[in-house]
């Protein structure tokens, strides 16, 4: 019998191979000629301190799966609409599923794109000043964000900006689709699903979070601030 960690790793490796993470960016079209979502290439992240090549390849493969399934859901829904089957259980379940698949795709893109940095956030930067304004200090925000990421469960730790007043707030996103603030602007996204850290860290999520912070691309994160 496999332990939970071994099972997760073996399944993830199978998914990575299935969706072929090594061939990103291939344009595809759905029936009717509409452009599909295309998986982005994040292979430049390989070599980051604290993230093995194996872990990243597994993660890229899982991300490709969300892109594939987002396209499949949209394609199938379009066909049902064309066939006037909008009153069917299939139509309803596809639209319940869409948010999960789409957010799984988009959150991974935010996540990978706010990695790859090496420096610390400059304390006189616009983002650091805003964090200090809303949390009392950068240190208080970091402590709070790490605490959210350390909560029991699978999902995401996310720093959002309320676009109505500019306030920065930490949120826990359960799975991919529960807990997003309506109209919120994602600033920093951290994946805390097991596949994001268990191949390298086992159950030591705290060590993974430390590695994540060492590799934040603060320029990309600050660029999301409105």
C-alpha cells in the first residue's frame, strides 16, 4: 500500500505526462473556430532555490490539466447551447464546474508569475507602504499571510485588493472557487494544495512557505496594485 504522499506524487507525475508540460503555447481552436485558452510556459522557473525540477514539472503538468479542462467545459457548453439543450442537467453541471476549472487555471498563472524573484520587497516601495498602512507594518502582514497559508485544508492564500477603496486583505481560497472577494484584485497568490509542496517537503508546509517567500517576484506583485 502507498502512503498518501506517495500516492499524490505518483498521480501528479502521471498527470504531468498526460498533459505534456514540455510543449506549451500550441494554439488550438474549438469547434466553430473560437480560440481556446493556451497553457503558458513557465519553465524559466526551473532552478529556483527550494523548488526541485521534479516538483515544478509536476506542477506545470497539473496546471496544463486545468487549461485543458477549461477548454473542454467551454466547448461542450457551446455545443449544448447550439443544440438548444440549456435545460439539461449536463448544462447545469458544466456551469457549476466552470468556475472550479477556470480558477484552477488562472490562479496557477498568478502563482507562477509571482515567482522567480530573488530580492526582498523594498520598504519604500508603493506596495510596502500600502501593506504597512493596512496591516500596521510589513512584518504584521507577512505574519498574517503566512498564518493564512498554514491553515488546515487545501487551497490558496491570497492577498487581494478591494477595488472600491484600495484596501489590502488576506483571504483563504478553498479549493479554487470558494472565498474569492467579489470584484477583488489579486495581488499575491500562494498555492497550498499538497501538490505544491509535498514532493519536496512532505508535510512540512511551513518550510515550503519559507521557500515561497524567498522566491517572490515583488516587481510582478507590485505591478498588480491599482
